[in-house]
């Protein structure tokens, strides 16, 4: 029962994480920092690079949410357990988005142009992805 509730809670936490500030970035800290969320980042990408926007949308929105829905269907016996390897791949794809964000932060800080601060939304998004991976593992091992 705990696994089911924890997994279903991710269906509420993911949208919060998508709109929560991931980063605060600015050219100079004197002028204030702009907050960047998954959604605002995607909005910007859709205007400049459609292919990258599609990729990030798949990794940040669709992969984790579909994995969570699929895992819930398995947990409630509505989807065959043979789907679990595919769900595990979706979870790993979602983790790729976290690494992409981490690389951007490292590059921007390393160049020294502007200021980047990690915000609470990045921690929430990361925790959701890791919780999803952990719940998937626990669900597989409970057989």
C-alpha cells in the first residue's frame, strides 16, 4: 500500500517541480536574478530550438510522468509486469534531464560569466526522479 501511495504522490509532485524554480540566473547579481523553471526553460527553448525543446520535453515531462503512470498500472494489476523493463528505461531517460541541468550549471559557473544559483525546485525535481527510480526497484523486487 505504501508503494502505491508514494508512487501516486509523484503524480502531484511532478507538476509542482516543473513550475518550481530550478535556477536563479543573471548576468550580474546587482540587477537581480531571473528564476528559471522547467516550464519557463521549455517556453524559451520552443522559441529558439524546437528539436532541443522536444528532447527536453520528452525527458523532463513525458518520461517521468509516463513512467509513474505505468508503474501505478503495474502496482494495481492493470498492466502486465513484463512492462517493467520499459518503465525502468523511462526512469533513466528522466534522470538524463537532471544531468543536463547539472552540466549547464557547471559550465556557466566555470566560465564565470553571470551568476547561477540552484533553487529548491531542482532538489524537488531530482528527489521525484530518484524516488520514482527507487519505487520502481522496490516494486520489481516485491515479486
